[in-house]
C-alpha cells in the first residue's frame, strides 16, 4: 500500500487580518520528503500519528509536503497557490497513491473568505481522482464546509482541548483508511451543522467534557469508526463558521445520521452551559494568594497567539505590574524590546516600552525600567500539546520590572508548557502568579505546576465573548448572537459518499 502523507495547516482569523494583515508564504514552516519524517516522527502531532500508523500498518510511507503557520490573519492567495502547487507536485511525483493522509486544520481561510481546506481537497481530488482513499484529520476548532465531506472519505477531528490527542486521532483516521484499502471497511461519512457559535471551551471540565465523553461513547458503538464534534472557530467571519457533528461508520449511513442527531440534540439542549461568565483581568489577579504554596496560573486568553492574537496585549501585564505580588509572565511579543535588551546586555538596566502596538484591543504600550536577567535563542521542545515537537520563540530576553519577571519574545507563539520559562531560569512554582499567553492549551502543560488555573478575559482578538465580534450573514443569526434562535427542526445530515 503506497500511502502519501501531506498537509497545509492554518487557523485563520479574519479579525486578525484587519489588524496584522494576511499570512504570507514566509510564515509557513515547510518540510518535504525525509525531512518531514525527521521533523515529525515520534511527536504528538497529526503527521507524527500518520507516520506511526503507516509503519504499524505495513504501508509504504511517501512523505510529500507539510506546511504550517501559526494562527493569524487569512492566508494570502499567492501564498496558498505557491504552497498548494508544491504539495500537488509532490503528490504527483511517482506511482499513483493508494491512500492519502492529509493533515488540515479545518478553519483555514484564503483571503478574504474562501475555505483553504475545501479548496485544497478539491485540487487534490482533481489530481488523483476518486480511487485513492482520502483521509483527513482536523482540529476540534474546524469550520469545515459541507463540500469537505464529499471530497474526503474519512474525516476525524480532535476530541480534546487542550489538543493532546492529535497523534491518536491521526492514527484513527489512518487506520480506517488502511482498513478500507484492505477491504475490511467501507467508510461512510455524514455531517450535521448547527447554527451556533461556541466560545473556546476546554474538554477537561464542565459541559465540554461531557460532550467529549459522549462522542467517545459513540465510537464504542458497533459500526462507528470515528465521531467528532467540531466546536468551530468563532474568530473566522466566514459562511462556514459554526458547530458541526461528523460521524464515520462502516457502510451504515443511517447509523451515522442517528449519532449526529443524538449529539446535536444534546449540545443544543446544553448550549447555555458553554457560555459562562468571563473572568476579568482584575478578578484573576485578585484571586492570587501569596504564600499559598502553589501559584495561580492565569491565561491571557483574550490575546492568545494560538487563535490569531497579536501576542503583545498588555491588559494582564499592566495589572501584574500594578501589584507587588511575585509574578512571571511569558511571553510578550516585542522584537524591539528584545533588541534593546540584547544591546544592553545581561545585568544592565533598560528603559523600554512594552507591547500595545496593535490598537485599542491590545491595550496601551507600557513604559518600564527593567533589569536584563537573561538572553536566549528561544528554542524549546514542547512537552504537552505537540509533545516532542521543536518550537522557537526567536531571540528572547528575561526582564525583571518590580516584582514581575517578563519573557519578551521576537516571535509570536502561544505558551503550552513551562519550557520557555525554564529556558530563562524562571522556576514557575516560586511565584505567586504565573501568567501565560494562551487560552486553554496551557492547562495540560501547567497541570503539574498547579491545580489553580484561570483564563482571564479582556478586550482582544480572542476574547471569549464571541458576541462582541461583528458577524456577517448567515452567521449573524446564529446562537448566541441571536439568543432566540431555535433548534432547526428540519436539520438533517446530508448524504455524503
């Protein structure tokens, strides 16, 4: 079995496009051929899961091209065309594939509002035809158009947020594809979309955990090969935004429909539990109890680079600087401040203005006098989400201003775990407050540091209150933007190949 592994991965915020511009080709990390295998094997990523499944399943692995950029504004058409052309050339180089395993996000947007994922799948199908089995993994926060489920034979999304199950879900998608090749399964994929927007909701607690467990229980039913509830990505103002339920069965469309309807009915009935009340920055900082033994870990959720946030929002940092509570903060995206620290050198005192360079949502720039404690290259190996995968924050500086240690970074990147703090000699457990640029992924990486975890909300490109963002039709009529929106009684799962 000749199995091609490839992907173009991007989570695109149309609101970020308006602030930071479109995402260009230079923003993508691209790996081809054996370099793809070397980069991703033995990592908790989708590509890593695909590689593992091919090896375990006795398939001949053909690594084509994998491109990924950090979440940001919509991808420029030129960048998409360049990357897509390279990917298609790699797929078409050699004998025909028996199967293709694609790593996609599901909320990729080609500027201004086309689905990157649907467009890529359409071109792949045009190249290879209908014969090869095409399996796709997607993020829990995907906004997949209906066309995706006509083009792909198997679609499996993450069930966990934090996304600690990337490799596991990729293995499931690959196993179904390989079973289809061996004649052991005939996958049928069905999709049901709900007119609702959900704020980012971690699956380790509350209603989101119950929904996750329900989807897992569905996969234990005879004949169900994969089941995913896509929470959707509310920061993409496109016609594809919203919640979707997707079930893959073994030649049983009626069973897939029943599973989708059952999950959709539960989610609609419990929808109000997903809203909650956002915690303000002031409330979060005020919850700290110095001397309690374990720190309070606060996520700067409204400025999460992992959702397209600018990474230089100052609302939470300003609140920390206004207190005398021992705190550490990682990371503030400010290449200029890093350069100033490098020029001054370790041990020097510098006067710098930090962050706040992308409009009112990001807060005001903060003038501080700080001591340069450390300078690093910002390179780490992730230990929770995407475990084993290398990452770089670019050149970084540790600055101490008052009672706050601040890691300032040259690259905009979410904080998943304590590694970037440790790289700068910061022991998080020694602080009363540990603040990180993240929404919920930090919950996995910092669980060993403390069981006191809070996501703070403020103005920002990834504010939890999705009602504060403008939306165009048809999404502007979705719940909770329209609190009176009723469950669509005639909602039926479309028939897909």
